[in-house]
């Protein structure tokens, strides 16, 4: 997917956080929005055990039930249903953070899959973008059969336009292209199989798809390793990590 170069932007975003008056903790739904009911675990941060970094608008978190080591989430601090609802004013910060996460994955792991369930497949009803270092450069050979249902995406505005005009979606991006799919259950199952299932290790496939609780318990060491590597990466990049914000547990 072709996005504007954000090398300098990501450094600017991460270094200016202390001067921006957005909440750094506690409830984070937008003023004027109804409070989520039941309370949103991402807004309350009750499920965010390993926060790696904060920008003015986003949290970078190690997924607490990872599919592989280095599985991250980019989560807006304010409550939005999906990235189709995240305003354009946040695009620059989002793209900068995505670029930084890609560099982190290249340094320590492998090429990333960016994946969003949209509202259609969410289990937490708050926008979050999965960043999973499966190491597959292009999923196109696996997805070509389903591609006629999707549109190619070049910028965030296309996701917002789809959400305004057509509603739910799910989103897949590798290092070569990004695809936005309609909420078709059969298509969703096929893409899950081709992209997520086939990217798991042979041992994971042998054991079968594990429940979140199992991945959470067995992935604890992955979270700790990811946090250590993120801290080292930030030292190498000259990026400040706020004291006490990177924690694994």
C-alpha cells in the first residue's frame, strides 16, 4: 500500500506527546458521544496490559492474546466504532505510527499484516488495527479468488467513504496492497483461512485455533519479549518512552 513517507512525521508525533492536551488515562469516549454500554475495555484500559507507546491520539499495545510474538494493536484513544469512523484529522498521526511499527517489525520480526475486523468481526467494539508480523510479503495469490468482492485502498478517506456509504467492512493490507471487503460471512471465513490460519506455524495448525484465554496464558512470554524489543528499538531510534508506560503483565 502506498502511503506518504512518514519517517519524520513518526518522530514528530512521538516526541511531542507531552504538549498535547488529550487524556493519557481513564475514560476516553468523545465529548458528545454516549458512554459505551457496557463500558469499553479499551476506553477504560482494563484489558491493555502492555502499552508500548502513546502518541497524542493513539496507543500502541502488544495484543494480550497474540497469534505470534510481536503482534501489536494500534488503538485510538477516543472511542470510535472502527477506523472508518476515525476522523481525517488523525490520519497523519496514524500513518506515522504505522510507519514506525513497520520499521520495528523489520528490525526484530518480519513484514507485517495489517488487519481490521471493522465492526463486522469485532470482539471489542472500539477501533483497533492488528499489526501481525507473519512475514508474508504479498497475500495476493491467496486472495485473488475473493478479490472481485473487494476494492483496492490507497488512503484512509476511502475507508471512511465506504463506512459512510456502505456500512460494515473488513480490511487486509500487506506490503504491496490493501483490500477492503464487504461483510460477507463466507468471504470473511475464506479470508480468515487464507490469511490468518495459513500464516500460523505448523505446530499452531496442528493444535488448532486456540481460544483467547489459551493464547493469553501461553503468549505471556511473547508480550514480555515484545516489550523488551520495543524499548531497545526506541533507544536505537532516539524515541522517548514515557516512564512507566511500557509494562508487561
